[in-house]
C-alpha cells in the first residue's frame, strides 16, 4: 500500500479549487525548472522575505537558499507558493 503525504494531498486539492478556471495548457506550460518557477512565484507575491518565509512555514535562511539556487524547492513547496500568489488574503492569514 502506497503512503501519501497528507500535506501534498491538501495542497493539490486547494490548487484544484484555486486554479479550476485556468486552462490545463497554461498549467502545463508553467511546469518548468523549480528555480525558475520559484522566482516567478516569489516575485508574484510581492511579499518581503521574512513575510514570505513565515507564510511558507520555513526559515528566512531557507528562502535565501532558494534564492541563491543552492537548495531546490520541493513540488509541495511550489504548490503552496502558487496558492499564496493566487490568493493574497490566504497569504495574509498565514503571516498573522
């Protein structure tokens, strides 16, 4: 029996809700290099580094590792970034 990550399942479900009206062709084009994807999503949030780290549930040092391209964000982290970028009210709730 395959064990699934509950956080991945949750984020996948939320992503389906948030992006339900986005055509699949756009979603497929966005799947690129994790670093490129990170940069696009990070810039799209408009958040300061410390606020972004808090919303992601990671340290500022981890965000700096992603930005320096020393550490690659996981697919789950990229999905959470997509949700944060797509729903500003969601990110505000995460940082409060």
